[in-house]
C-alpha cells in the first residue's frame, strides 16, 4: 500500500523489460485515486538515477583483484631477487657467520612471503568467484531492462492505493504474446 497526498502524484516504475508491448499497459488498484495519465517508454532515453548495478559491482571487484594481482607480482619479484642474490654469494667473499645470518634471515622472510602469497592468492580466488557469479547472473538475464512506465494519478483527498501494472510481452523468437501481471507497491 502506498499513501498518496491530495492532488496529483507521479509514480515511476523503471527497468521493465524492453520487449513489453507499450500499447498493452494497464493500471488497476487505484482505489479512490483517478488515473490522470499513463506513459510507457522503451529505449535509452531513460535516466539512470538508481544505485550502481551489477556492472558497477563487477568493475569494482576487478579493480580490487587487479591491486591484489600487482601485490602478488611484487612479492614474487622480491622473492626471486632474494633467491638470485643468495646464489651470487661466494664463500670467498663472505665470512661463514655472515652467510649463516643471511640464510636464516632469508628463510624467515621466505616464510613470511609464502604466507602473504597464499593469503593474496586466496583473496584473488574469492574475488574471481564473485566476479564469475555476478557475470553469470548478468548474462542469464534475457532482454534489456529499458522499459519505464510513469503513472500520474489525481486524488481529491489523501488515500492509500495498491497499484497493479499489467502488460504483454512480445516474444521476438516465436511471435507469441504473453500477458504478465505485476504488483507494484509504489
């Protein structure tokens, strides 16, 4: 139920299927309110003022994943540099005590790096799973969500309404027409 003030009120219903039959749109459930105008549009002229959708979520996840991948690459480069340096040590140029300290330090750092690497790899894996799930869900949606209905109603006094929108869907594949009834509580 929606409470309407006295006078004219506009109700917008967005992101409806782009394949709906605009000539079939019907509104019921107005109660004491009277239909003043009904406009159904399809196309790119619909303004986006909604919160970020799935595409924005996917973009943000990719950005976070890219940062983690760069961190992982840096850790791998550091690890490789330490290993290459350790191979360059010559027993004639470094005393045994210093060599022992170096290799103990290298072992400690290698363990830390391995732990950090495993953590980054797990985070990257989890982000990849989230991206795959969102991408899969987005591609399963059929058709575009470019339809919009604007309902203008007039009331002589404040009232509650339960708006129901009905429209037909045009199936482009088989040429069938489906009738859908959707309840919106504006």
